C-alpha cells in the first residue's frame, strides 16, 4: 500500500504514547498514517476545529478518522464533520470518558461532579499545561478562584507508573484537593479506533 493510500488518523497530541501502543499491538504502525495536532489544543479547544479542517481539506480520498472526542468544542467537531461524509471521531465527550469507559466515568461524575481529571499525559505535563497555563505560577492566589468548586483529583492512568502516580498526587496537593487513582489502561482508546485493513474492511483495534 502506498503512503498516500494509507488510512489516516488525525489525533490529539496528548494521545501519542497511547495511540502508538494500540497501533503497535495490532501491527499497524506502517499500515496507518497518524498526524498529531499540538497537545496544547487540549487547553484551547477553540483551535481544534480549524486545525482539523486544514488536514481534512488536504486528505484527498483517503479514509480518515479523527482522534478526538468532543473535547470541549461544544459540538463543533460534529458540526464540521457534516462537511466530510464518512469521517468519524472518537465517541464521547473527552479523553477521560473514552479512556475510563462511559460507565465508570459517569459513576465518577455522579459521585462527585467537582472532579478534576488527569490522564498520564496531563499528569506528566500538569505544571506546563495547568499550573503555568492558568498563570498560577505567577498568581497562586487565583487557585481557589479557579478550583474552589472542585473536590478531588482523579488520575485515570494508562500505565502503572510510579512516577506518574507521584506527579498526579503532587498536582492534587498543589490544587488543595483530595486524590484518587483509577487504572484504566488503553483498552477504551483501542475500542474507539476503527482500524482499516487491506481490502477496506473495518474492525476495532485490540490491546
């Protein structure tokens, strides 16, 4: 299969490690092309749709999948995809839901709506994306303004990494919140990604 004919996934840069592991587990690293958009769009959802559209307009007739859930766009990804028949995205509201699965996520949300969620990526980059991203490094007094209605931090981990667990606990401490850990792995992502094989048949990836 030529490079230009390969199925294309346009994905969030916060999913690099997890999506790569799913593709490697299914021996698809060289079968599917993945283009990652900047991870900082995770905090700038208004930039997701324009960035996706730029790639979708250049995809020609390639089979394409969008590696984003709604991700804070308020339905704008779905509205845009009307212009691109056949292109689908990851089901769900955000990465927390598809990593955890809807049942567990809804259980966590119903238990404590004021929950701040972290994935492995967000835990490792908490200071850059959240603490510094919100200007709390310069104005820590704003912490309670931003997070006053939150009650806990929940790490939805993809790997069983002691270092990720420690930085997530530190993030909860910085925010003045209690901490909870749920290991969810990458199966939720694998179940969300349709993988195209040689003759156009679609199956779900596995891990």
